[in-house]
C-alpha cells in the first residue's frame, strides 16, 4: 500500500513538472527574425540647403555693393539724388527675377570686393571685369556687358579701315597717355596729339585725321551728348575687350545659377538691350566678336 502511494505521488510530480515546462515554452517570446523591426521613417523632410542662396531667400533681399559715383553705371541723379544707372537697374531686375528685394551698399571701389570676401555683400554689380586674375578668386556669372576698344571713323568709312593692318600710314588723334601709342607706332600710324574727347571727334569729322580710338563707354556717352556727330565704329579690336560679369564667392553654385537664369531672362525679354540703349546709346550687352 505504501509502495503504491509512493509511485502515485511520483507520477503526479512528473506531470506537474511537464506542465510547467510547456507553460514556459508557450509564454516565452519567439526570437526576432528581423522582419518585425520598425520601418524607417520616410516622412522626415530633406534638410534645407545651407548656402548663400538659401540665406538670401530667407532674408528676402539681395545685398549688392556699388560705388554710386561711377557714371553711367552707378551714380546719383543730380536732381533727385536717387541712386541710378545701368548696373543699378540691372541689379533691381535680377532681384525681381529672384523674387527678393535689393539693398545697395555704397563704398569705394577698392573695398567692394573685400566686402564680398567677408560676406558683408552678396555680390558686386558695378562694371566688374571678369579678368583671369579675378576668376582665380571668384566664380563669375555669364557676361552681360562688353566694353571694347574701337577704331572710330567718320560716317561712311571712306578711309577704308577694317582691321589693324589697314592702319598703316594713317593718322590718329589721341592723347600721349594712350596705352596703345607704342603699338600704333609699330603699325605705322602717325600720332596727332589732342587733349580731350571733343577734340578727337572733331578732328575725325573734319578729316584732319583718319581715325580715333574710343572705349565703348566713352563713345556711348559722347554719342548721347552729340547725337548729330558723324562718327561710326570701323571695327572692334578683338584682343582688347573687357567682359563684364557678376562675381560670387567660390562654391556658391545655386546662387550663381539663379543669377544666370535671371540674366538670360533679361536678355531674352530685351531688358538688357533696352538698358544698354538707354545709358550708352548702343548695344553693349552682346559680344561684339559674335557676328
């Protein structure tokens, strides 16, 4: 009897242990296979660009450095004292294309590019020639103005000047400080000294000399003041052309692309040509080397 009770008790203990084991296995969490890992949150927004264009758009303004004393690019109207000029209107038009206001900061020329370096200015729009030396330090927009040295003759070009080779044996009215005097003498040109632009133009018109050489800006201003002048451009000296563009600090690609897009729009809708005619009396927004 005692032996039967002992066996029965042993069997009951085994049954209880088996039940506990099954319960433990059922309650234990299944090992992770990786398929239940939380999915990445694709709703997170892409970080906003942190560059000059973003800063301009956030501020709502384009800060432009100008001289304010450089006629006819940036100057003050004598009557209203309003800041105006070719580059002032170009800058305003670019800012409008970008959807921001423009703020002009006036300073002496020597300090303008320094202010661009330090970030006090977004750019300088003040007849900035994109020289090779400057291109090493700054990125530049597409050219929007061309300042060239031109051979100018009396209307009709009866003297038949079409290239530098044609200048041999001809007379030029120019001042002694003209940087081209030495080269002109090498070309066989006779130098007739004068003191100012008016004298130069008059001597060409009266036939006392065959030609003169005017910079784009000088000729444009003279023709606006003397619309009756019988002068025309015989040809442009192609290795003496200043390409004017808009500088930006190195690496600001989005800003520069925005400037180029604006300039192309102003070129396409005729704004650049209209401003060139207004301030210079001729088209200086197109490359004179492209026929």
